[in-house]
């Protein structure tokens, strides 16, 4: 039976609050440092006839918390509330509604695809993509919420089965994953689509799927990559991969066109050196137009620019702490559903962080992947806090099992 103590602060899992709080504070500091949208019209009013008192007043307006920073604070606070809401019921009770949540999210993803053919309300087009449902007060990105919901769905499906030990048993888990992947690719959102596969493979591995089956599937995926590159990607997505290998005849064109963002990101990191330019200092902070999406996808470059290699390493160490504590939760949990949930959430957070950092330094294509708990954005923050809530939920409750240990299978199964 689950433990009666719901929010026991001495239980395993609360140590996760320390690295997560550190990441949130780092993100808020970087977003505030680059928030240059505050009252630009007021600053333009300063001229030779402006009095000293008015100059000070306008300067205070400019230095105040910007709109982007205010929104990120709201996202972080509401994310903490979501985490506690996720903690109140047992994760086993939450699991009862998993398939309903999966179905609702799939419907939302289908609506985003249908907007390409029918002009549906509340669905804006931003940067030639349809990823959000705009409720005026805030926007939701269904693909972000598919991450924790898919983890719940796979954990619910795999928890007491052994059929995935055979080829035909892998069909349903792959269909549950590939269907939303196709819908997300149509938005298009290549980064979110790609990170769902590592979650699936990690959970299948922990559940006890045969390694040779998973290895064959990975090998087949590698073989079909050239076909997907030619037929499954749009031109700009293929260009983002070519950027990594600088497949351009004109080197100057690479610097000014497709390679501009990657080049600027590397320069921002490199100029930070060992200790950085200092908080709020450096050209990439003072002139934010030098690095597009500096508050979002490329916020790690701003971290390196301000706090250098030391700051970048500390952020990576924070994610390492999340990995260690999250895997510890999984190891001490006997319930198969809880163990799969814990592994899925850890992989979800780590893969996002890894892809974002690799994208920033030029080891992965630019796919629009956010840095968990750091980058600006509501849906990403909320989805990660829901995942964190599930992880702590598993740590809080350790049901007793009168059966064999989870995921122990005979070779003939």
C-alpha cells in the first residue's frame, strides 16, 4: 500500500529541489540581463531638453524587470504549483487517467495539423510553424505536454507486461510513440519529435526488452536516415544539418546566412573565457540582436558569455545531480510503474539538456530545443515541472509488492 505521508520532506527526492532551483535562478538572471524590450519608447524621449529628474525616472523604467522576466517568474511560480498538484494524488491514481490525457493531447496535436488546411481559431502561425494554442492570457504548446504524458502512457502500458520481449510486443509501444512524433513533425517541431525516441528506448530497456531487438531497430533507423533526410525533412531543416559540416561553396555566405546563429553562439561562448564577462556585461548581452533567441534556445551561450566555462560547467553539474538523484529514486522503487516513470522523467530532462548544449556548441543541428528550467517559455517550464512532480511523487510513495521483483523475465519469455 502507498505511504500515508504524502509530503514527507525527509523522503528521497526532495534533494532535486536544489539543482532545479539553481537552474531556474540562472535562467531568470540571463533572461533579465537580455530583456531589452522594457519601455523602448520612453528611452527614445531622452534628449538635451530632458531634465535630470526625468532622465533618472526613465532610466529606472528601463532598468526595471522587463515583461519577459515577469512572465518567466510567473511560469516558474505556476510550475511549482503544478508540481505540488501532481504530488497530491498518488502516481498510481494519476496513472488511471493516463490514456485519457494521451487522447486529449493527440486531439490537440491533430488540431494543429488541421490548421494547415482549415483556418482554425486560437492557433497562430509563428515562424512558419503551428505549435501553440493561444488563449490570449497565455499560450499552450501541446507537444511539450506530450513528453510527460507519453512517459505516463508507456509506463502504464509496460508495467506488468512481458510481451515486449517479443517482436510483436514492441508494436504498441512504438505506435504510441511514433503517432505523436508524426503529428509533431508536421507542426514542424523537429527537436521535440527527436527526443521522444530516446525516452521510448530507455523505458523499454529498463522494462526488460531484449537488447538485440532494440539494437536491430536502432540499426534500421540509422540505415533509413538518408531517406528521412531527403523525404521527411523540409529544406530549412536539411540546411540546419548541413550547417554542422559547412557544406557551402561560399564561406562568407555560411557566416552570414545558415551558419550565422551557430557562429554567433560559438563566439559568445568563446569570448566568455574561463570566468566570463560578468553579469549583465558583454556585447552579446548589451546588444541582444547579435544572437537570435538568446533568451530561449541559445540561453546556454549567454550563460557561458556572462560566467564563462565555470558557469557552463556548473549548469551541466546541476543536470548531473538530477540524473544521480533521479536514478536513485528509480533504483529504490520496487513498483514497476514507478520505476518506469522515474527513468522516463530523468531521460526526458537529460536529453533536452544534452541536445540544447550540443546545439549551442555545434555538435547537434539547431532544432529549437529549450534548456530545461532555464530557457524562457511557459509550456516547457510547466511540462518539466509536471515531470519533476511525478519523479518526487514516486520517491514519496513506495508500495509493497507481494510478487517477484519487477522486470525479471525468463529467457523464454
